[in-house]
């Protein structure tokens, strides 16, 4: 009876040992250099850890049970044929640092500069200029913090694609020493739930560059944005800085707040010398003039938005524009002509309960002035 128990205990221990061996992980991915890690990871033995075929054999005929007791199985307890199987080739490591099968990407802490691609996940110090080359992609995972410490010339230059994959509970944060260069986009930036702070220019686009961002925070930069390419901000916030400059490209703001926190006397919030605009359900405030159109190359549309905290909500010249269902509040003219060449439709807006105050020697440039609202537009501003 004692020998039977000892034999069963040994067989069970062999099964547990095989299972634990098969669960051993490969080596953690190595992200050194900012590029791809070796494909395949550290290989496990093909077929996993093998057990003895048929398990450990019992004496012929099995172990007899006591008379009247429960008989033991004939032939003993069989082990799985081939043992506990492992993954052929071991557990694969991420190609280029990307997670496989939903497994979390390992976090790391290191200094970076030069060309970058693959995946960043952790805490990074940018000690010199970093470039994402044309045709390459750098993906930044949720919760990553990128700190630029390489001086005024250091920042991120995007010739390829930069993907920022923050979440509402784990933003991607990009900041650094005072006056760091910022994020400059000549390729494509696609981002959700990210922050850019404290740069000379937080976010800029060159000709052909494109930015599409949701739940972004741009704050505390000398200049918030400078545009020569398209920028789309949705459910985002832009605070502080000198005027956002649009030289070309289309600025699209949807459910977004731009607040320079210096009402009436501050710089203009957004200034156009080219390009165009599509603004919906947004709030632009806290500056001398929320929208300053010196000249545009394409049409301007502003709907269901709030333009307040201003001396003049709109200053306009050399522009074709339509303003519908907006709330205007200012201490001077609601719309100020600063150079003529205007074709502006202002039907169905709230101008503080009366007709619009238009500062122009040629009122014919503004149509729809008779169709103003006596009460504020319900639902105007971010939803």
C-alpha cells in the first residue's frame, strides 16, 4: 500500500514539472537603437518539453487494491503522449517591437537620438534630434513619457509616420527642457490622447505634412502651432502661446477649445496668411481676436461655435467665409474689415442680442446681417 502511494506521488510530480517547463517564456524584447528587435525571440525546444511516451509504466496488471477497496487503474496513470507540448520555435518576440497576440509591450527607460522606428513604450530621454525617416513608422504606446533634454535643436522630426496611441487614462506625454524645438511633421502624425508641452513651437507642419489628432492637449509653448500643411484637431485643447499661424493647409477644429488665457489684450488666437478653415462646435477665446483672416486661399466655414473673450471676435480680409449658428461676444466690432476683398455670409448668428457690429466702409461685403438671433445659439461650442 505504501509503495503504491509513493509511485502515484512521483508520477504526479513528473506531470507538474513538464507543464512548468513548457510555460517558460522567451527572452524579453530588446529595443536598443529604436529599431526592430530580432524576429523570433529566444527559441524554445521544438515540440516543448517531452514526457515519457505513455507515462511512467506501472507494474504489469496494475497495483492491486485491497480486497473490497477501489481498484487502481490497470497499467497505472498514463501521461500525455509526447509530454506537455510547447510552442514550436519558442514564444516569438515582437517584430519591430510590436506586441504579439495582445501581450503587453515591455516598458523601458533609455536615451535616444538619430533615426527612430518600431515601438516606444516606457520613458525616453531625447538627447539630440530624432527623425522618423520617410517610409518608416514609430508607434508610441499608452502611458509613454518622452522628455527632450538635448537643447533647443532637439525634438521630433516626422518624415514618415508617427502614431501616438494614448488612452484617456494613460496619455502619451511629450515635453522637455524650456524651448525644446517641438514636433515637426512633414509626413503624417496620427494621435489619440496625447500631450505636447513647453516647446518653442509645440506642433508644426511643413508643406505636405498632415496631423490628425483626437483628445490632444497642446499647452505652454512659446507658439502653440505653425502650419504649412493640414491639421485636424477633434475633442482637443490648445492653451497659451503666440498666435497659431496658418500659412497654408486647412485647419480643422471639431469640438475643440483654443484658449490663450489672455482675454481682450492678448495676441490673436489664430492668424491666417493662406490656407483655409473648417471649424465646428468649438470655442475660441482668451485673446485679442479669436479668428484673424489676413488672407486665405480656400473657403472658410465656422459653425455652431463660440467666439468670445475678445476685442474683435473676427478680423477679416481677402477671404470668402460663412459664419452660421455661432455666438459672438466682443468689446468692439464683431467683424472687423482689415483690408477688403471679403465675401462673408453671417446669417443666423447671435451678436449679443442685436444686429452685428461690423467695422467696414463697405457693408455690402457682408450678407445675412438682417438674420441675427435674439438669444444665444443652443448647443454652440464643444459637445
